[in-house]
């Protein structure tokens, strides 16, 4: 009986430890400037490489700093600024699995779990690695919307 209690206690601690690594917070900003003023860029919640005129930003980040997810919109005149922040070659989303916390309700279904690369591409998403950060960006150039997450 004592051994069973010890096993249950150990399992409980492991579950709590796993959950604490997933303490995720979210934030919303109307503009990149608003995010910068709020300290979200300095804190690393919003990547500094986003176009200056990015708008309708949403961010989610693990409090332990290990993961982040976000989306933003950009204007046609910001395409070159965004391209300058990304590696020029597209990367494949094949074999990509995104473990996105359920509470990030704004994250698209197509980028949850095992990503269907062909389906994502058919919706207009193109994936790129960031030049200066361990991030992947899935960009819909026609819609002016991009998603990013930690590699």
C-alpha cells in the first residue's frame, strides 16, 4: 500500500512538472508599435523582425521561454521587409508536428498536430526559417497574414 502511494505521488509530481512547462500566456496588440511600447518585443514575446507596420498581432508564449506562437497581418508595402527577415528558400512543413496548447483558440487548425504540408500549401501558406531567430514563419503572401512558432 505504501509503495502504491509513492508511485501515485511520483506520477502526480511528473504530471505537475509537465504542466508547469506549459504555462502559456497570450497577448493581443493592435500594432507592432503598441507591442514594442508594452515591452512585448523586449521580453521576446513578439519577434523584433516583424515589419514595423505589422498589425493585429497575437502572441502566445510559454512562461519558461521555450516556445512561442503568433500571428500578424502585414500590408503589401511590407512584403520586402518581411522577406528580408526570412531565409530566401521555402522550407517544407512535411514531417512537422505542432503541439499548440488548446487555449490558443486563434491558432489555425491546419497548423495543429501533424501538419499536412500539401493542404497547407494549397491554402496559400509558404514556410520559411527566420534569419536571426529560431522561428518558422508560415506566410500567406496573398492574404497578408503570417504565423510564426519556435522551431
